[in-house]
C-alpha cells in the first residue's frame, strides 16, 4: 500500500525541501551532514498481495513484468542490484512465466549478490491482527521454497508497510535467523521525536522472557518511509519513477505510462543530482552513521526496469564524479549491504524493551485502529482456516507414520494441505486479514480459503475411512463439507471427533440433528453424557451437546441413535421471559446480566454488558472520517437497544441464556443477539477449563451505514483504565489509557488477537476471542470490544479504490469470559487460548464395520504447546549439500514446541520443562534422529551465527543447543523450539 495518501506531515517536509531549492542558489549542507556520506540506493518494488487488485490482476498488469525486466536488466550491469520481498508473486512468476534462461540468471544474480530476497515469506504479514502461528506459517512457506530452490536463507527484514509494529515480529525474525529488522509505520509524533534525537536505530528485545538471547537490531525508516520522494523542484512529474505508474487492467501497448519522470539528460542531470543529494543529507541528519539507506521504488514499481536503471545509472555516475562538490557517494545496494556497513561501525546501541509500536497514527485524527475489526467475517474465516490446517497437518502426519502401507496417495494429500497453506499464508498480507482490501480482493481471499478448507476436510475424511477400511460414499464426503451434520434429511449415526491439541481435553461438541429424542454411545456401547435442546438459529433443528473426553492428538467415535424408548440424554427446558425495558435502572428486572459469582471463592463482581454504536462521519467536508483503516468517532458510543427479550434453556449439562436486543419495546425485529452458555460436567469428569468460563456468541448486523458496533463490559473492579492485550497470541502488552488533544477514544484502541483483560488488586476479568478485534478501556472497570463496522465516505482516494467498507454482513463472533483471582486466571487463560483456537474437529459418516482404529495419543504438559506437527514435504537435505528430485520428502517431520508462559508469570507453570522427544512421539514410530532447527527450518541451530550488536549490556549468549542421545530437551519460558524428526523405517 502506498505511504503517501495519508501523510500530510510528509507533504509539509517536502514543501520545506522544495522551498530550499527555490530560494537558494547553492546547496546548504546541514552541520550534522558535513563530510562524506555514503548513500545505499536500494531498488525495490512494493507488491501488495491483494489490497486493491487481485493477485491475478496484478500479475497481468505489472508484477510478472517486474521480475522479467529486473532480471534482464541486472544482467546488463554488475553494479546494479535489487531486493525481492513477497514470495507469492515471485513463485507465480517462477512457475508460470520465467524461462529456463531467466531461472539460470536468477541463480547467477543471487550468487553474485545483485539480487537479494528479504523477509522471504509468502507475504509481508500484518503485525497487529495476525496470530503468531500464521506469521510462522507464511514465513516458513516462503523460506522453504527459497532454500529448496536456491539454497539461500533470508537474513534481513523489510517490514515497511504493516500499520504499526508488534513486539512479536522481531522475536519471530530473530528465531528465524535474521541479523537485522527494518520497520517504518510507527506513530507520527513518536517518529518525529526519534528522528530529532537520532533514535531510529536500536536493539529490540521483543520478548521479556527471551530478551538478550533473541534481540535484534532494528531500523525505523524516516518520515519518507519506503518510497522515493515523488516531488521534484524542476518538474511537475514524479521524481525517480522513470517507468511511471502501473496501469490496470492491461499494460499500455505503446509502453507509455502515466506520470513517467523526465529522462535524465545533460540539461537536467545537475538538478536531479541536487534533489537526490538534498534528500540524502536530510535523511542523514536523523541517523548516527554516515551510511544512508535510500529506498528507490514504491508501490508497483520496476515493471520496466530498463528505463529505471538506464536513468539511475547516469545519475549515480554523475554524483560520484562530483562527490567532492556534493559531499556524497552513491551506490546500488541490497539491504544486506546497508546493514553490513552499519554493523561494521561497531557503535553501541540503545536497547528497546518488549514494548510494541501500536497503535499507529499518521495525524491527530488519523488513528489506524479501525482495521483491527474491519471485515470481521474474513477475520473469522481466516482463523478457522488456520485452525483446520493445524488439525489437518497433525492428522496427516500421524496417518503417514502409523499407516505406511496406506491406499491414499500421499503426494495428492500433500497438495490438498498445500492449497490451504497457500491460502492461509496469503491472507496474512497486511492488506488482507486487516480487512483493508477492496471487495473483489476480499472475495479472492475468501474463495482461496474456502477451497483450501474444502480440500483439507476432504482429506481428513478420506484418512478416517482409509484407516478403518470403511466404504467411501458420496454421503460421507458431502456431510463432512457442511457446517453441521450433512445434507438436509440425511442421518449419519457416527460422529468422529479429533482433538488437535496435544493435551487431554474434556469439552462439548455440538451437532445439529432433526430429532429431539436421541441417545449417544461410545464405541463400547456405553451411554455418553449429552444434552439436546431446541436450536436458537432454526425452529426445525435441535442442538445436541456431546461431552467428549479425548487424548492429545487423538480421535474418538461416537454413535448417535434415536432413543427408542430408553433415553439417556438430558433435555434442555426452555423458559421465555417477556420483553422488558432495558433502560430501567435495576438490572435484575430488565433481562440483563448484573453480576457474576465465582463458585470457588464465592466472590461476586458487579458486571453489566451492553451493545453500543459509535456514529461516524462520512463527509470529508464535515470533518475526520472512519474508513477501512481509520477509526474517528464523532462522539461517545450510543446505546442501541431500549428493550431486551430473554429465553433461558435450563439443562443438567448446559444452560443457555438467549438475549435479543430491540430498538424499542414494540419493534418487530431484534438488532443484536447474545447467546451465553454455562457448562457443568457430571462427577468424574475434568471440568477445570470447561466449567471456569462463560461462553458468549453474538449476532451483530447488518448495521446502518457509518456505524461501528461495540460490546461494553462494565464492572466494579478498580482498574484505573489500565488494559492488557496480547501481541499476536504470543505475549501480553500493558495498555495505560492516554489522553490526547484530539481523537483520544480512537487512539486508545488496541488490537486483541486472542486475549484482553482488566484487573484490580485481587480479581481479573479476561476475554478470549476466536478472531481479531479492536479493544479499549474507555472508563474505570470497563472493557469494550469492537465487533463490526459498516462505513461509507466520499474521500476520493477511498472511492477510487473501492475502500469504503460498506459491509452489510451479519457477524457471529465468539468469546470466552474468565473471571477469578489473578493467579487462577493466569493458569486458565493460556491453555484456554489454545482450546478456543483449536476446538475439536467434528466429522460425520457411516461405517461399514464396527471397528474403529484411533490414533496413538501425543501429550505434553499444560505449559507446553505443540505448535506444529507436520510433514512439510521439502525436498532439500538439512545442509543443502544435496537436492532431492521428484516426489516430496515424507520422511521428515517438522515439530515445534512452545512454552506458553513468561518468566515469573506463575510459580509452577513458568518453570522450564524437560521433554523426552522419543517418548513423546513413540506413537508415530521409533525416533532415529533429531535435528534442532531455526524457526522456519532452514538453519541447523548449531551453525546459525547471528550478528552481535553492541549494547551497554554486552550480552553473552550462544545459539548452541544440545540434544541428549535420548532426545531429551528442555524448553524455557516463551521459547519456541523447532526440530526435524526422523523415524526408523517401518
């Protein structure tokens, strides 16, 4: 996405720059910049994997031409260089466009350092609303391709466009083996202060628990960001963009593009040089070294690399020939070249702790906090796809290991998984899961996600039936694709439930059935606790809640049959309450929640919940606007309902409270709905997680235009408006409420990827979510979550790109609410995060036989999480000394284990954990060897030597790790340890 439309601050700086040229006959060199500067000209093209145009449209209009023309032009001059970022476009070009000659040239250019891959992921992922699992996935997908194809491993980031910077990302990049990290979009006033004080470079210790061991040098781009200054004092055309701007849908046949910069000639080369040198010196004043990073490029650039390089060659040569006059030398460079130069200065750098750079604002009324919630449906589907992929990967891995002589084509199965890997990776783009894309691009993401989910569901059904030698029929497959129990009118008596977590779980799964008189049995014919009740969504179906107990990474079969007289399931009894005035002061009399009591401590917390809406402006002539990105409320949020109807379904296992919110006491249709569920388990079952949470599901929408819907939870806790939210489901950030001159409400919104909580000295209220939201604490004891947005505005830029977010959908987000002492909720919420994210996978069908062969369980302690168990299929040897040809490699299993707790967070669960990998994975076979790898798998951890950056702390740490002969490893707080595991042949 282009940096310029929202940055008036940048325009002001350019105006000053132009003024200096127009009113001075000679170049004035700032005192801080006197002496010889060295500018590193980094050629790049920012290629959004989505945003305004679909991937296919971008490939046709410009993206394919970028790689074709850049490769050809780099071959014409050894001094020329270029960095490539997003792998999705490169891989599409490599597979479908590049000739054999191009491919040979790419290998040569990489070998000679003219072409460099930075980041190396499928996309440049968003940092605010993405889950760490998905960040790692998309990075691993790209890194695996690069290492397999070229034997290279990216070592630098170029995270220039995500809207704010998370503290998780530097930790992820450090674990992947990066030597330096580069970001750009941080709060405008903070960036101005950092520029002024030359603090744009620092060593970032992104994780408070890992601190020194995974710190990384970080460079914040200055106010010009990743684009070349587009204004020239001697021309009304763009500066340094000699190929002009890309044209959609088709490239112009005559090769003439809009706004092509004036070609460099003898007449204008000196003014060109003056303009470039002035900008270099302006930037140099903001950094500590004489080495200046000068990005050359912007969105959709270098589709005609020939005209770009032929002009820049002349300009660089001219400046270097007159370097004494200009005080500057210039050279083409990669990101690696620049960071090597800075590193060689051996300066001592300040340390930044684990605080992130969120939220992000570009002006006082431009708080980029709306996208935390934009396109909630896409955010929900993206997370469901991610969790399904997580389940499918471990299921397939166990199947391959435990059924070596299977009838399923493993290569075909891997392709089904890869289709979802690609789709989940793609939507992590910073204009993807953010909801900041155009409607047609949103449809592209959704189509790719649904196609990948279809493939993985089909694969899992195939594996289940192959393992059990069951008859495969059309009903089985069609039923597993649908949301619930299959085609209307069909009945599938077998329910197969897979637990994708490496913990033993006790939970409920819900099945929609068409009969009210049912029984549920296990494989041995024993009754299984269950409850049936009328569905809130349909008058013709019933919800059957089945209590399941399943070992880690294992599955169970349940049989659902009509009762035929002897009933074992509990019946939920419905009691309806008449609609009541919600504006009445006494909550007990208005169908609203008024308090929660902790059954263990008998402590009661006053708690109310209400739906409200922020009204926002859509006319740029009348003030600030909200759009896909921005949140700019006109005033405080307004309550939306004046009457509430309630129904309570009482049951022995499940009690469901159904509340319907109406605009007035006589309104025909409700505008919001809330379904609150409380669970109980019979004696003898483990209800630790299940019975210590309140589950809530909401129905929100369609909204009126220019409304932003929130749920506000108010308590009597004395919190001082201090909020805590998670960074990417990995670590918690403290969010004190800050007062600003303008836009205070919007600038105190933060991303909630999985978790948000408030607390006082004794009690904590935690909310867990299954998709990303914006969250804030606008009052003492309050926490509000933005659930949905529908917007339209007349800003021409938004209209041109169809980015007005006129989202008329109905959304159904789910939250888990945990209330208790701080020590108790600390124990519960880390595991509950994963339990909500990775709920059991439910499949249906009919078996030809009675036997069922479950998977061998894999179980870790509750403070560890098996983050990945998969067969990547990469065809490279561990040290890339040989490259395997032909089919994918099914012998290598990728295992990631993550410690969920911070140092000191809990006296027991924060302790290091020792794991015997041989014992852990015995169900998959006999372990033959284990290699510890970098996060994305491309480095042997013992050969990875990351650069050391000098700080006042002078850290002493080593990346060397030992695995005992018995394959015993110790996982410390917040560590993510990655292994390749190989098994004895079966």
